[in-house]
């Protein structure tokens, strides 16, 4: 150590002074050793840092898909895991009244039943960030499935005027009262649907057994009400007819009954409840509709029903 070196130096120099002689060769060697600086301790060089392997990266940071999830995306993932489809979960667990919309209280109760109570408010805030309490629809939870269902409704509108009985007859021509996914795909392609068939089938399959029943199509009534479609696409002639129905009969249903187009729900004949355009115009005139406008109104109704050539009308 440093103190020992100083002590050795002092003893050598003291001995040299006593005999008036300089230090001998051995003493000089010891002095040199004491005065020489100690060599620095050599440390093992630190290894340069290596880039982590892909496995290390995955352990160090969460994937982007996980890191950026929201309460709403976690909720939709939960619904898909539970029911295989958000649409099916909507009809089975959320929309208990089957009206196509769910209030905040109904949504909270459904979430608690599903075991998602802790994030109810956060999920609702994702759908209604401004604090609005307007009832939600399927499109608020899963826009993709809602859009797919809307495309199916548009195809039915163009082909059969949203007549679900007629649509089912195209899907189940053998009248077996059920359709597999393959049969369903074949049928909806004939109806002109170009969307995701398997997503649609999973959503409409209320039993979850891989077979669609006729009653499963009625989910469209809640999400795509026929009256809403008609009113949204009404031209001037149809708007005038609706006004005539309200003034004369109190509404469209009473007008349909007087025209002989009221739906009974138990007819298996596709042509039942149909009228030719000319016959509709004649009946409207008898009821008091302006004669000069009756033919144009009947043609507009036929075109809106989506039948080929606009030759017939239906309720």
C-alpha cells in the first residue's frame, strides 16, 4: 500500500544518512519499486450491447394490437368469443326486445349479465364520447357487421322488395325449413348479395347449430325496417300516396287492407298479395285518388318494390 511504501523509503534514507553513504544497489532497487506507480487495475471490457432478438422484443413490449385496444374493442372481442358473431350476440344478449336499439340501462344490465360490469361506463363512453344517452344500434358496436347486414338488406330490396317470405323461398327452394351455410350462400348469391356470406350466416344463425331457419331472417325487420327503407326512398309520387293514405284511411296499413294487399303471414304462394300495376291504379281511382296521377303512382310503387320490369306491386 502507499503507507508501507513511504515507511520503506524512510528507513532506507535514514540508514544512508547514518553511515554517510548513499544507498546501496539493493536499496536503490527498493526505492525504485516504492516510487514506481502501481499499474492500473485492468478491468474486463464491457461487452457491446446486442440488439434484442424478436422473441426478446415481444417480451419487452406489448404488440400494437394489444397496446392500443379500447374498452369497446375488448367488448366486441368478448362478444365474438362468446357467440361467434357480434350480430348474434346483439340479438341473443343485448337487444332483448328485438327492436334494433338498446338503451343505456338495458346495455348496462346486459353487460353485467355477460360479466363485463367493470367497463360498462368506459364502453358506453367509447360509443357516446359526448355523453349522449341516445340508444345504441348494432353499428355503434360493430360497424363492419352492421354494414354487411345493410348490404344484404340492399340486395333483398333490389331483388324482392325486402319481402322476407320471397327471399326465404330463394334460399330454401326445397321447403325444408332450414338452410346450411352452403345452401344459404347459394341462395343469397342468387339474390345478388356480394358481401361476406359467412359473417352474415353466423350472425343470423340464432341457434348456433350451423342451420338457418326462416324466422332468423326476421332480424332484418329490427335492423332494417321496411317502412324506413320505403320512406327513405320515396319519390314525389310515393310521398303523395302516403299522404293520401293518411288523409283517407288514417295510415298505410288501412290503405293496404282496402287494396287487398294486407299481409296474412300464412300464405305459401309467392304470387299471393300481388297486384298488377294497372289493377292498382284502377283501385286507387275508385278510392278517390286523382285519376290523372293514379297510373304514375302505381308505376312508382311497382318500381320501388323491386320486381323485374315493375309489373307487380306488393304490400
